[in-house]
C-alpha cells in the first residue's frame, strides 16, 4: 500500500489525538528512517528523545531478542533474573541508591508524586492530605488526569475536569515567584531542568542551584523530570548536572530503553525510596525481565559509545551553525547539547509549515508550541550528516 492509503485507514479507525506529519515510516536505521515508498529521511526528533541511541541499535536489539526467547513477563509477584542487575547498573551509573521502574514517563511522574506525598506525611509530618507540590507554568509532565491538573496549557485541560488538587503553579525560571509560593505544607518542587515540550525553554543560569538551596532551607524535596532531557541528550548524563545539581528524586524514561520498549523509572536514595511498602504502588509490566534487559543494554550503549560526549560536542556545533543562519523568520536559537529549539517570529506563519517543507526535503522535525521547531536527532549522529542537513535547514528558514 502507499502512504495515502495507510493515512486514510488511520484517520478512519484511529482516535484523532495526534496531528502527525504525513509520512508513513516503515523502517529505521541509525539516524535515518524510510517511508513505505522507500524515501529516506533524517530523524531530527528521535521520538521526543527516546531514540538517543538511534533506530534499532543492534546491541539493544540483540538483548531484546535474547531475553524474549527466555521469558518476557513474570509480574512483580515473582522475582526475575534481569531486574536486580538493572537496579544495580542504574544505581552505579546515576549515583542514586534505589530506583522504582515503571513503563511510561507519565507513570513515573505519578510515582514521584505519590512518593513525595508519602514523604510529606511520614517524614516532614505535614498534616494528612494537606501537602502541596509546586510546579512551573509551561510544564509538560504527561497527560494523566492528575498531571494535566497542574498543566497551564488550557488545551490539555479543557473538558477533562474535575482536577486533582494539591498543586501550586509558579512562573518558570522566576525564583521570587517560587519562594513566595512556599508554605509549611510544601512537600516538593517538581521541575523540568529544560522545558522540552514548552519550546526548549532554558531557565536563567543558577536557577536550579537556587531552587535546591530553597528546598534545603525549607525541608522540601526537589524532583527533576528528566524524561526528555536525561540520559545524555543535553551533553550531560542529566541536564541538572550543568549546574552541579543533584535532585532528591529523578524521573527518567524515553531513552532508558533506546526506543525498543516502554521503560521509565524514579531514582532516589534509600531514605526516600525506602518509604514505599509492599502493595502501596506497582505495575504488572513495571520491572519486567524484557524491559529490564533492554534498559541494561540501552544504558551500556550510552556509556560505551560515549553518547553524552557526542551530544555536547555536536550539539555545540549544531547550535552555533544554526545561529549563523540569517533569516527574517528566526527570533532565537537556543538549546543545550542536541536538544535545540529554533523559535520563529509570530509573523512567520507558524513552525508547522517549515516542518512540512523540511519533510519534503528529507528532514523530519516537529513543531512545538506553534512557533518553535525542535531539532533533537539521535546522539549517534555525525558532523558529516549535520553538515548535510544544515544547508537544507538554512534554505527552508530563508523561504518566504
């Protein structure tokens, strides 16, 4: 079948909860994807940073096949061989004493919220069911009812209430706004160190360190959502490390499985993570042997292929080259590592039309918040491929 036919079937039988570019991908290899007609595209989205290791990485594929031949699911009613090794290797890489694996990023965010609330009552001794968690405007932490309850994007919330209470919203990057929101009932502050879905928004220098200082002064947990920014994307293992910040809880996902399988996790030290007792939280698929084996291989690829160092080096180059493009449409180029946003002026007519032109020229990128083109290729990309892409991007940004 041709792309048009696949699109017609999807539109007829599938829920219309996404607005994808009209390309029907059949296979992927490294930084490239191919549609059903055989056309080749450079993937500059990486499935929202889930594909830091590239498409169908052979080492992760081998690990998945090998484990799938043995056992794929046991539930957490029994132990499995892969999970203890995953726990150990994740702790050794990240420095956190314990972890709790889940599946999707949203599940991991919900896990962190539950854990923060239990810590509030058991450790900080906030009166029961009066704890508050401070979040930032422009956030994107997922799409469950609780998570959209503290979104400031009205489109995500409209017609889905009533909403979960217990969240206070402040201006992202504004320390005074944050400080004024703290009360004796504040359990945690949860932030993205860089707001990816928000348009690749980077807070002012020193902001994260100041947030940590406030948390320490007021006995508050700092939770970092690094689902999109973590595991090498920004040129550090975690984006918080650009300010030498170590959150009390770290939320990770996406690249944790290299795009092969839904795997997420919450990381914390024993005094926090140890609060969970049997039966208080769980997931049938969370921590399953197939997911654990895939995640172990995905972490090894990040380390062995020095993807963090590649993201820093090539990200700096990509950003500087993009800044050299003199287009009347471009308001700002910003980013860290290989997470880059090109913000267009309002009069440019929206970022989607530029993404559609890029697609026709062999580059897949995606608009976010209407006026931002996000470039986030797999971390295995080379300078030679970037040099191939840059003239195409420049030509597109210079169009009327």
